[in-house]
């Protein structure tokens, strides 16, 4: 099978590393020259298969292409996926599948009309911990309420949503959509829930704004007298710990250490978190009543020092809790009805604990077998729809 890849950044490279034998990358579309060149060498894509922009890629026919991976920035998902679907290609589409309801529905209709599969990259559905959570939740009977908290964590929050490419709503979309579409999708899918009927949402920027800067904080971490004690120090994150540097491109003749130093001195990732141009919320609470009567409460927290999700699901027959990689099922009125599973060691397993590879394999198999992918556009709609409403 021949595939085209649109947007060869961090996510696409992960999916490409999971492609099985027999799947060939015949086209790459990527505006950043260095990324395009490095990927072309790595995946053996000839010059004529490399495109710096989508318009020139779509201007020529590609009869060999059967499927596309769309992993470009969020606002391009619908236009790029639509163009692929209209050519009769199956699409593995990064989340969020769309940034609004209108775009989502137009893509869903176009895919149905073309008779192709669009699989959305919602890894939680294939993640071992969350799969087990869904299995255990099946013992609860009808679910009446879900409470869910997502702590983004200081490293991800500062790198991605304050300094990084998801810090401005106009460039990406609301943070609840970017970050919590995984959660809304998974929880609603687990509960077999329908669309949201009523949504209340409130959010704000509580911490990452200039009037909350500690006294004496400099504009860049590298110049800051408080850097050694700041939870959000870029010097600590990139130079000392070497975390979150996978997205830094290293031009020929330079090293990663050179690129980090240049980011710290003059790049977006060296800026003080209290002096950035972020406008997405760092805390948001969403409460929804869903078709069928289920209530779901979700809280996104970008200011706490911890990272991870905490979930409690209440059903007719008991309660399931999930936190810190542990699952605990308590069934009412039964002796020995507590089941505990510990998945905390999975935190160290790369590629979302194997879920990225599972997603790619599932997508390819769905094409071969003519069945829906694990997270089809239609099945992922209720979760996205809730996020669109919460974002509004
Ligand atoms: N599934 C997940 O868990 C997960 C995690 C992180 C990000 N994402 C999503 O994956 C997508 C990509 O994120 P990323 O972290 O790889 O970002 P990235 O910036 O590393 O990659 C995006 C790439 O798209 C390229 N691009 C820009 N305009 C383009 C165009 N017109 N045509 C083709 N390519 C274009 C960029 O140059 C960049 O290389 C985003 O939509 C993001 O929300 C998903």
C-alpha cells in the first residue's frame, strides 16, 4: 500500500516509525525544508514525491496513493482531509478532526459519500490502561455520572500551551478541544453516550499572565534570577533535563545543544511563562448533560504541579476510579467485589504505551478488511461536539 503524509512533524514521525512492511511512503507534504529533506531520506521518498505545499501536491494526480496520514496543524485538518477524501483516499487524521461542528460534519458527509474510512487519532481507545478501564466499567451497569480531572503538568503546559504552538486560540482552537478531545471522546465512548444536550463551561487564565509574574522575573529564563527555583524554567526543561526537545529541528552543521541554546536566547521556547502571548485558558470546568441522562463533569487544570488524569465513574452497580495508573472497581453489596489493577509501569512505555502503533495497524487493517477504524469519524463525533460547545 502506498501512503501520502501531509505534515511531517512530531506526530507523523511517530506514526511513520510504526508502519509495517509492505506499506510504502510515496509522497510527503511539508513546508519546513529541513523536515521534508530528513523524512525523504529516512523513508526513501524520491524528489518528485516531495512537496513544500499542499496546493502543488493536490495539483497533480497520485494514482498510486491509497491512504493519507494528515498530521498538519489543527486548523488544516478539515481542508486537507477533505481534499484526500475527495480523491478516494482513506485518511488517518490527527485529533482534533475538526475545529468546529460545521467542518466536522462536512468531512463526515464527504467521507460517507466517497465510501472511504477516516480514522481519528484518539489513542486512548487503544491504550492498554484505558482499554482495561472500559472493560471494568462494563461491570457497573448503566452509568449515571462521570467526574474527570486532567492535570496537564508543568512541562507540557509551559512547552505546548504557553510558549508553544497551541498557545493561541486563533492559530489552533480552544484548549479544551486541543487537550480534552481525547478525554471527552474516551469517556463518552466508554459510557455509550450520545450527544451533549446541555453544556456549562467556564475557564480563565489563572497563572500564565504578566500580572502573576513573580517580582524580579526576567523576560527570558536564561536572564532570570529566579530561574533555579521556577517550576517552568526553560533552562531546566531543555538544557538540564533535555525534555521536550524532540520537535527542535537540527540544521546540518549544528547540534541539538546549539539549537537549545539559540531557543533559550531568542526563540519562543526561551520566554518566561508569565510574559508570553498565550491566550488559551489554563483552567476550565465543563459540565454536560448527555442524551440518555448521563452527567459528565470535566476539569482541565494547567496550573497544578502534577500531571495525569483522575476519573470516577458511577454506575447502577458500583464505582470505578482511575488515578496514577491504577484502576479500582468497587461493586455495591458484594463481598470481595473490589478489583484493583496497577498499570503505573506503562508510563515508561514509548509511543503512548504502544497505542500509536496499534492505531496505525488498526487503520491499515480497517482498509484491508473493509471495516470501520477504531475511532471512526462518526463514533468520535459526540466527544468532539461536546468540546466544540465547551470551547464556544
Ligand atoms: N494524538 C495525539 O496524542 C497528539 C499529540 C500531539 C499532537 N497531536 C496533533 O497532531 C497534529 C500535529 O502535531 P505535531 O505535534 O506533530 O506538530 P508539528 O508542528 O510537529 O507538526 C505539524 C507539521 O505540519 C506542518 N505543516 C504546516 N502547514 C502545513 C501544510 N499546509 N501542509 C502540510 N503540512 C503542514 C508543519 O510544518 C509541521 O511540520 C496536531 O493537529 C496536533 O493537535 C496529536
